[in-house]
């Protein structure tokens, strides 16, 4: 399986701008720039690579957890996942330090202990978590 996306950039790093496009069309010349990455926290001016990593991680984790819960006999009703990516400027360069997954779930007939075990396993085994092995991935999981 191969997934594709492309980036186009025009100009300098600080004053230039670019666009991101994906095969699915979800991203279609979506703007990004220094401002959308480091200044504009509201996201209204465009996206940034870190936001896309966080979205990919939240989506991958939710799907992986759904498969694992269903496989264990506890099909979920709803899984809501927020992914908070932390990036810091250290030694003159930016580094992604970690992602915190915050899960709120509605899963009938499961004990909290069973839920925590499966939630943690999904955190360790979802493909995006594995790809992000160089950073800390943490999890807060709550049953609704």
C-alpha cells in the first residue's frame, strides 16, 4: 500500500508560502506558510505539518482501538480522540517532543481495567504510533 501527498513551496522559508495536496483530495492546494506553522495558532490561514501529524495519529489510534475493542468482544459505541502534539525550539531548531492522546470512549459492558489495557495496547501498536517511535506518546483514556 502506498499513500501519496505533495507539497509545493515558493520563496524563502520565512516569507514564502506553499500548498499541500493529497490523492484523496482532502488536501487540495491547502495553504501553509511560516505564519500558519509558527504564528497563527487558530489555523484559519492554513495548515502545518504538525497539525497533520496530530490528525493522522488521532485517526489511526481511534481506528486501531476500535478494531482491538471489537476483537476482544467489546464493540465501541463512540471513540473521541484528541491528539496534542508538542513542538519546542531547542538548540536553534524545532523538535517534536511528543504527542498526548486524550481518549473519551463509550464502550458497553467493559471494565475500566480491561478498557485501559486495550487502550494502551492500541497506543503502542497503531501504525502511526509505531512510525513516531522517536517521540514520547502518552495517553489519557476515560470511559464515558
